[in-house]
């Protein structure tokens, strides 16, 4: 039996909260001015992408007590930006990361229901948790929750939001101008939810939105995160963009769905992916090398070394060998870098990781900066338009993903070459849409309408 050909899903991630972005490039633009968001969104819609994805930064990261300015810092409010993008697009989904640790269900549910109405059914929520007390200092409660409690709060937070969205059936508004009757029931939106995290009751004041509820994304890669996605998400945002890693992740998460009474088509797996295009594969490889050198400047290389070695390395020569001494071991609160996921990752086994880097340096005769360039590489697809189109389609057809969320290294025009050259090739091969099929984001992703009261 012939395996059916899958359609590729594509989305665009507005970069800016990591060192993927080369903000110092002359072609780079503002990450705050709306003209950048508008250009990026219009390009994604011109390419018939499913949605635009906006990450969130709740505190400016620091290193050695100073703002970390070697990548882009700062981000306007997510809902404000997405609402503005919805106003200048017609089909493109608007997806935002909103934290479940430092917000309240009623507030977030109301904001997403409003965004779904304003966009005519194109809203999506990437549900995340916060892991560090450093970020928590910006909020009334402060602190942070242990991982198991974070995911338990996220689970019940999302469940509470769903109850709020489902508190309206969708047929309560009669608006009969002849009789003057506006509602079919005197108390629409009534709700009551009580558990270990939330104790709320009242009336939800936004009628059931075009999608019923926004599309739900999840981005955790831990065992708890994978289970959370399998139980409640419509799509999962992952970093597994390489073929074999992607296939392993895809199989693992898809196999978890049955445990929650769900089928494999009810959850999309969409890794983040970078790309570097050239007229030929050789030219693309040369450009990719230059991009990596721009992403890992000498100052950035030293900053990464400080994150792993957890000590001040000012004055260190990044073009020389790696530090000869071992990293300073510490818990998260004692790290020199605050608010950066890479530093948290490095802290798990800093001495072991330092030894791995030393082995790479010795085997390839690399300087400290060259090691950082290699071990922090995020370039998923490098080549001509034909090479990249072939690779993306291969990943999807071989069940390494259901598509990709593309992260260009230049903002806001970095997506343009992909839309102009790669998208037409995918369309010619019959694996990517030439027009939007549905009205809502949920329809364009091939997801069924949510059943009120379910999940």
C-alpha cells in the first residue's frame, strides 16, 4: 500500500530573543518598530504560510550583572503586536507565547478570545512555563515553581482557560432588533473552577470565538512536556530539526497520543529551522560560514565560554585555546548568566561538557571561538532553493516533522528569499498550498474544530 503524500506546513518565527539573529548586519532592521513586524507578516502571508510565531521575553537577560546585549534584547507586548499584525493580514495565523507561571487564566483566556475575534479565527497560544526566579522577580509572586509543579500549574491553567472559552455555547446572541431581545439566556459565560492553583467563579465576558478556542501550541522537550503536548496541545514547537533526531521525537510524541484517547492527526509536530540560501550549494555553504561567524563574534564567543565556565573571562582571547581550568559548578541561582536557557543547559554537567568541547577542539584543531561556532550551530537547511525544498519535503514525508517554523537570521527581510525561491518549488511538487484552503488557522492546519467541553 502506497504511503499517502503529506502536505508540508510552514510558519515563520519572528526572531529576536536569541543569538540566531544577526542584528548587527547592515540589512537588519528594528525588532520593535511595527514596520518590521508588518513586513515579516506580509512576506509570510505572501508565501501562504500557516502562521507567524512570536516568542516572549519577560525580562532582559544579564551576564555578570549587566544586560546581555550580544543578541537582541527586549520585546513589545505579545498581544499588542499580534493584534496589529492581524489588522494588516487576512489569512496568516497569529501565534504568541504566553507564560502560564506568571499570568492568570481569566486574563489570558479573555485576551486570546479577543484576539481570535479580531483576527476572524486566526489566534494560537504557545503555552510555556517559567523556570527561573530571576524572571519571577518581575512579578508579584516572584520566585518560580519546581518542574513538576510548573507543568501541573500549566495543565490546570490551560484546562481552566478551556472551561472559560467553553462557557459560551456560541448561540446565545440572538440580537433580534424587532423584539429587542439580545441574549437567549440570562447568564451566558457562567463558570466556576476550583483546584490547588485556582479558585475562580463568575461570568466570562467574551462570547465563543470563531475557532471556539485558539489553536494550542506547546514547546517543552522534557518527558513532562511531551506528555503535556500529547494530552492537550494541537501542535508542538520543538528544536529537533535534524532528520534522525526529528524522527525519534516524532515517533515518541505521536505514540503518546493514544494514552490520552487521541489520534496521530490531532497533533502537529513543527520544529524550528534556520536556513541559508545560495545560488548553489557551495555558495550557500560559504554564506552559512559567514553567518555563523557573525552570530558568534569574538565577544559572543567569550560570553558563551563564561556561561559554561561560570566565571568572568574578560580579557580572554577567543582565538586561542579553551580555558585550561574546569568550570565553576553551581546551582541555577549562582550562575553568572541570568535568564538564558543555554546557561541552564550548561549547568547540568559543566565539567563533562567542557571536556567534550576540549575533545572537539583537539580532534579538529579549533580555537575557542571555532568550538563555539560548531557546538552552538543552529543552521538546519543550507543549499540552493532546490536542495532546501528537497530536504524539507524529505523530512516531512519521512515523518521527522509535519513541517517547519522557519527562523531567518535577518529581520525583517530574511524570509523574503525563501518565499521567492523555495516556496514555488514546494508548490510545483504538489506538497504545499498555492492558496489558503480554510478561513481559520485551525482549518488551514487541518485540525478539527474543538468539541465543546472536551479536553
